[in-house]
């Protein structure tokens, strides 16, 4: 089970404005996973959070545009960037 990092959510607000609950959940999940989340991990975690695959992709793209996440060189691992990454 992933816990929501309240401090992380507080850091997120100034970065992306008003984060949605789904954005908060995705960011908390990546932060709890040492700021990285592989596609395989996301396929397990996102459904438990009530986030569909298409929604997770859309959220990831939005967070990339906002400079909160990026993909690692393998293009399979989502990386949460500072200051939102607290690990």
C-alpha cells in the first residue's frame, strides 16, 4: 500500500498549480518508489490507485510538460524530479 506524502503534495502545488487527486496519487506512488516507477511497476500500482492506463499516460504527459517528471534513458522508467522528489 502506498501512503500519500503530504509534504510532497505541498511541494507539488506551486509547481503545477492545483494538482488533481489522480496527479497527487501518481506523484505519491512514484515518490514512495524512490522517485522512479517502471512500466511494470505502474501496471501493478496504478489500478490499485484507481488510475487506468490511459489516464496514467495522460497524467504522465501533463506532469512532463509541467517539469515534474521525465523518462529515464530506458524510456520505461518514470522519474520524479526535485523538488517534488523527496527521496
